[in-house]
């Protein structure tokens, strides 16, 4: 399925849908898409409650829950104490008894304190009790770099949770992806879902799909850009980086990249990935976390098992350096891949030579392109 939603006006991405002018398409920020889905969930379903540290304060989880406690009451939008495991247990108990908890972690790192509840209970209840018990809940986790977040506040832990049967793990890369995913998950899916939201995307404005598909599977992967020379499989903000790299390469060299938003990293639509790789014969995987034992490795495993002969060149992966994240921005810039590295990697795999001769963009870190993060969170 071709998706035309991941278009960011500030970054100059072109629309993949020439039939609909950009000026005619609605624009919605990532933050406002989150706020809309949180508010509509509370409005449309009495069972929905929002729980988390800071959901009712003046920041409201980067604005995504701002004003909801005043509108719907603090018995439905409630701040929680610094007791992640205990509060996750409360949320699971609420889900087992008919409520739909939306639990937020303003850092994905904080969820590590609740791993027993999430992995040993939420993920396994339905299986252990023969389907008699269900744990419908959404756990929002914020990931990504910003201003010196350092080793314990910037980890992208999606592969840890995607490894566990019983958990669905999504990584929305646009406002449309949020609108297509959260409402259906809240209204229809009867199990635990973990969503990773990248903090550098909250301020970005995205063009919405003029013809949204109400039947879209909230867990499907989809193509965001068509191309014949190389497949880029990406997650979260790396989808946006892939689009920037694709536009640069198309302009300076004519290389056409096909970009796939993996979206659901626990249950990707592998047929979409394989059809693209078999067409282009080349694969670049870009993830927001580490390469080792992660999403990059899993995509490579599936391609290697299904049809390794389709690859013309070895796979290239882009991810964080294999170390804890440094605090100093100069070192942080080296820790995360930038657009220059992205373009070089793609050009190298297409040309088949690291001395490809294709003009590279200026070196600029993601934090300088997308957002000057101000804190305190």
C-alpha cells in the first residue's frame, strides 16, 4: 500500500500524490495528532483513563495531554507517583476489570522499572488463562535525542519489547500514522500495545492523507516513497531521514529510493518489505536504536531466510553507535547517524563503491534540523 502521509512542510518533502496539491491538504502537528487521539479516546469511551507522571501538569507530556484533566476530570487523567512497576500493575488490574488505561512514560527508559509487569503479566495473561482474560491497554513511551539527555534518558528500547510474544509495538512516524493507529487500537484491539514516539517529531507539521482509509490495519507496514534502485526500511524519525536522503539523491544523482515505514516493529508486514527488496535488489535498514540484536538485525534475518539471492549487494544498516549515549552535544552528534552518512550509505550500496562520487549534503545533526529541544523533559 502506498502511503502519502509522511510529508513535512518545513523539511521540503515532496508529495507522492500529484493529484492533490499540498495547499489543499490539511496540516496537523505530531503533538496535535496525539492530543486529538487522547481527547477523542476519553470523549468516545467512558472506559478510557490516562495515567502517567506529568499528564496533568502545565507541560502535559509535550502538550499531548494538555487540558484533558480539566476537561474530563482528574479521576480519568491522573498523575502517578514515582513507582513505575506498582503503577503499571494498577493499570493492568484496571484493564483486567473493564477499563482501558493509556499509560505514559515521558522517557522510555523509565519503563525498565516496570518490565516485570509488562513482560510477565500484560503480555502473558491471555495466553496463560486460555483467552479468558484480556489486557487491553496502550503504553506510550517517548524516545530519542534532544539536549544532552545522556545514557539513561534517550534509549530506544523497541526491540526489547518486540521480542516478547503478546506485545504489539508500533513507532508512528507521522501525524497520519497516529490518527490511523491510536483510535483503532483503543477502540478495537484487546491486547497491550506499546508505542514509541520520538521527541524530535512533536513540533513537526505533517500533511494529512486527503482520503484516509478507515479499514487500514493499525499494525501494517507501508510504502511512503516509490523507487526502483534501493529499498530503505526505516522506523520512526528515521523514516523522515530516509525521505530527506531519497530527495537529495534523486536531485543530485537520479537514484530512486523506495522507502518503507516498518511502523509495527513487532509484527511487520514482511510481504511489503520482501516485494520491494526483490524489486530493487538492495537494502538499507535505518533504526533509532542500536544495530546489534535489534530491528536492523531482524529485517536482515527475514530477508536472509526468505530470499537472500535477491540481494545484489550486502545489506547496509544505520543506527546508533554501540555505546551508551554521550551527554555532550559534540559527541552526541557522532553517536547518531546524520543525513550525510545516510546519503553516503545509500549511494555506496547503489553504485557498489564507497568512492561513488555523488555529492553529499552538509553535515548536520537531526537535532539541528528538526527541533531545538528546550526541556525540562
